C-alpha cells in the first residue's frame, strides 16, 4: 500500500524514474505503519 500511495501522491510523475534509480529500496517500519494507520482510520469511518 505504501508503494501505491507514493505513486498516487507523486505530483511530478517522476516516481518510476526515482524508483528505478534505487536498487532494492525498502520502506521503513514507520512508513509502513503510517499507511496501516491511515487504512485503519478509513475503514473505521465505514463502520
């Protein structure tokens, strides 16, 4: 989900170029947790 969020939020449409330049890049646990919290908050609004 974090990868998809980065693609959507890329205003300059340069995400693919930035990502291709990095080899084996991974997200930090804090970045992953941020997306998990956002998803949980969204799902909670649906209940």
